C-alpha cells in the first residue's frame, strides 16, 4: 500500500464513509461525473486496489479542495503526496473531523458533564469535565475531557475521544499525548435518580506508567464540597487495582507478593481510619461497628509489627553473597540428634542430605524423598548465614544456622531449631554439616553425649497459660485473642 493509499484509507475510515461511498467518490470527482467509472478509480483502485505511484489528477476541480475551517483550506494537493508525513496528515484529518462533524442540538446532548475519581498519590478526589464537541453520522459522540487545574499545571493536556451509548451502558475511549483511557459506566437501574452513575476506568499511572484500573463516578452536575467528601466512601484507596507484576532480574516473587500485600493493607487502613472519622457521630452508639473498628485496629497493629522485619528479610534474599554461596553450593550431609528413639529408648541420629542451589534454594532430603524446602540467606547477617525450611507435609518451620568463618572447611557446626517428632513442641539440636558421608561411629564421636547437645521443649506452654490466667493479664477494654 502506497503512502497515498494509507492517507485515503485513513480519511475514509475517520469520516465513517462505509455505506456512503457515493459521497466519498463525489468528493474526489468533477462536478459532472459518471459514478460507476469514478468508483472504479476512487474505491476499487485508490482505496482497495494496488498502486505503484500517486495518481494523475486535477485536484483543484474536486470538491475536497474547497473544504475550509474558519476560512482556511483544509486539504491541499501536496498533503496527499510525499511532502506531508502520514502522522501530520492524520492530525489534519482529526482536526477536520472535530470541526466539521454535525454539532448536536441541546435535545441531542449528553446529560453527564463530570467524571470524578480518587487520586491515590495526593489522596484527593478530582474530576474531568466532559464536553460534547460533535456527533458522528452513526450517533456516537465526539468528546473532549478537560483535566482539573492540578493536572493542567503539570502540562497534562485534554483528552479527545468517542462516547458510545448502548442501552444502559456508556462507553468512552479518549486519548492525549500521554495515554489512552477507557471508561465503562452503567446507569443505576432501580434507583429513583440517575444523576450519578458508577463505572470503571482503565488507564496508565502517571507516577510509574503501570496499567491501572479504578472506580469512577459520572454526574450531571458539579458536586458541592460536602457531596464530594461523602463520595470518598465510594471513591477511595481501596478502589484501585495496579498491574505491578514486573520483576527485577534478581527480585523474588515472594518479595513482590508481600510488597503488594502490605500496600493493600496500608490502603485499607487509610480508608478505615478516614471513614471512621467521617462517620464518628453515626457509629458512636453502634456496638457492632465499634467492634469492627477495634478488631481491624488490633490486626493492623499486629501486621505492622512484623511487616518491616519480614520486608527486610525478603529484601536480603535477592542479595546473596557470592563468596558464601560459592562455598556452600552443592550437596551436604547433615548429622544431628533428633527426638526419635530406637527400641532401647536411645535417641537416633538424623542423617539427611541438603542440596544448596546457586539460586539460594535449598532441598532437605531424607532417604530419597524431599521432606523440607526453603532458602539460604547470606546477607541478612553476613557473619551468621542461615537456612529456613518448610516441611512438605506439615508446613512446620525449621531453622539451621552456622558461622561464616566455618563454612570454608568441608565440615562445620550447624545447629537446627525444629519440631519434635509428631509434636508441636520445639527442639534445638547442635549438629554439623559434612561434604563427605560419614560412618555412624564417627558421627557419634563428633556429636558427643546426646543429653548435652539436644534440648527438647517440655510443656512450658501450659505453665505460661496457668500463670497468665492467675494474674489475669490482658486489658478488659481491649480485645484479646
């Protein structure tokens, strides 16, 4: 397709000439012309045919050459040739469409004038002003959306687009230099008034260029300050969805998951606190709502206490120390006394294998079966790397620690904190890693006396519970879980 044909096709499409080919042909023909003959040229050849060069034509004799906006010619012969790029030609056509399409009467106008939304960055509600600037022959509206001064002061210009009415649904697609934004709205069927309709938008975040979806409200009139404040219960931090699944080269999926989780919790907390202040008078005597707010506050504070240490821990997972991993990568044998006993009631020695991979992932193997999986962390505290593992069957946790100064040998001390066999009680055992598989006699000699290197938790929890109940710890005016 030649550049000339690309321009003819764009003009045909934007003027919505499908089914109106006669009008289009007449635009590119002399006053008295044979439609059949001209259709073969304009439609069959220019629009759909194959061309190797621009046509020979008497452009000044065609009606299109006389089209004007504010007294200025819109289309001149040169603009269909090589002297004007396709981009500039499209802008010329777009300008013509906006100015020359049928301007609707008031009876044909669109009743909604404002689109409200919550800005997560500054935590305020703003609006776009919706203006109808034209109407296409198929009934769709041509619109412009004017941002608030908050955005125009930042150099963000207005949007130009199309509005389609389809029964109870309104669909808007508009663009500016930064993005294309799409809206869907649904009239409130069953409500007494449709002065406000709710919908969703899909757009780009100005802050980080990520796809973002959020709730929107479209109104027939500009809202008062009080009405806008009440709108916060519908447009707020919790009504956002951001597609942020982009990972750095070394970033772990768990870290991204927890980052997103904490952001959601923070947004929810912000909404709960703000709504509680807004509804203070209405809820002060409502026991159920007060219990809800107290409960949420309790759990939020619990999450806050663990969020920063866990975030720091997960962050350090991706920053592995290459020197330490070079020494530890591969297969190791782990020997230690567990809580399992033989027929003579003697503690048995655990003889398991660990596979430590270059990525930092660890598999703990008993016999030929993987019983625990986890990761090694070499940077949270470089002098004391550690491995944390999760049991495949029970999901219980185990922690193995060692000293960075020891790992350069082929055998070194490696204590483990784990659960006792078939129990929720903890145990700590002082075992060791070895690159070689050792005989049990050698292992026992290295481990030493079992009662000195194994510590098993007894029923301390019941004694704590008894003391707790005797002292009646806990505040009666706060929820205790």
